[in-house]
C-alpha cells in the first residue's frame, strides 16, 4: 500500500524566478496573500522558506505535519513561486495530518516504482504502536495524544493518532527521526502502562470512527450554538471557550462566537474532542434543523 501522495509539479512560469535567471528576494506571507489565522500564515511561510533552502542546496527538506487546510495553502503558495517538488506524507494514504516534504526535483524518486517511493517516505515519516489495557481509559484518543506530547514532542512533529479499542493498541505517526525517542519515553497512556515499538507504515490502519448523532433546532448556525449541541454544554460556556482560543473550526482557531458554520465543517474543542456538522436545514419558521456527529 502506498504511503505517499500529493506529488506536485509547479508551473514552468515560476513567479519567483527573474527573467535572467536570478532568484528574487523571498516573499513574505501576509494576510493579503493567505486568508486565515496567523498560525496558518506562519506555517505557509515556514514551508516556503524550506522550499527555497532545499532548492538552493539541492537537497530534500522535511518540515512539519500540517492540517488539510494548511497543507493546501502551502502547496498552492510553493507551487506558484518555486520549482521545488512538494510531497505530503502522513504514513497512510487517508491520513489527515501530513508532513511537508520539499526539495530539488532531482532528489525525488519520480521515475521509480511504488516501493522506491515508499522507502523514500520512510526516511521522513515513521510510526509506533503502543499496546496496553486501553479499556480502562474513558477517552483513549485524548489520553494517547496527551501522553505523546507529554514526552516532550512538539505537536508539529506528530501526525495522526489512531486508536484500535478492540486490539487494545494505539498507532502514532511521527517524524522518522523521533521513533527511538518516543519508544524510549512513552511508558504510559493516561494511567495505563504500555509497550511501545516501531512498526512499518504498511501496517497502519485507520479505525472506523465511533460517533454519536445529535440533532436540534437552532436560531442560527453560530459556532456557540452548534458547539453547545455537539458537546452538551451551555451556550455561555461555549462562548467562553471560543474567547479563550479553545475552539477550532476546520483546524483553525476561531475568535468570535458569532462565527457561522456550514454543513461539512469540523469543530474541535480542547479537552472535549471533535464533531462534524453533517447537515443544516432551514425550517419554515426561520430556524435551522442541524445534524451533528460527535466523535467518541
């Protein structure tokens, strides 16, 4: 199974190349160029600078794991302004968080077979499997991610975390250089002792999500109203969590409780988990019948 995806070929009309072959000064990513949070702009800027360094030195550079929106922004920005190749790899073709890998085209195994590409990816992306009595944990995913970050790893160097309750195991995707570190330092998930070992990427499987369906009639599709229904909390608490920066929509922090959502949006709240706004149907009385899935 291929563990790589999104190989891009930039336009021949690279906007960052001077007509006489000299490279222009690096661009500064601002809100005028990239719509989104300051964190998103910084992620794009970091990826762009990595692409420039990689091209100048004719090397491959592995950056951070990015959320889908940030990966899309970085891809579009780099494609238009650099001749670097851009790959995104998350260990599994359906991974959500993927590591940015950029570099000189000559350094990528473009004309080799799938196995060669997989071996190339494994130089930058790896995975570990932790086994233990996870049934003791109320929220194993939250506990697993918290325990992984508790070892001192930066979130940007950690990809997806997949919990397999039936097999009593957790798979964690990380930067390949951190595999040994994580195996040596991850001793517990929550209060449960675990045994950790590296695994090949082709053994990764994405578990079927366990969701709870919720429906309600709301006066608006504001984030505080949707969050109140999805996470069974008061509207005032939802508003407070938005103000505190604890709420994200489509992986980006929202700053105002009046932010309106549409069907397909993904909401996550620190310490509460994640929900998906499945459907929004206007009612005859000017309200909205909403359907939300909360991931358990």
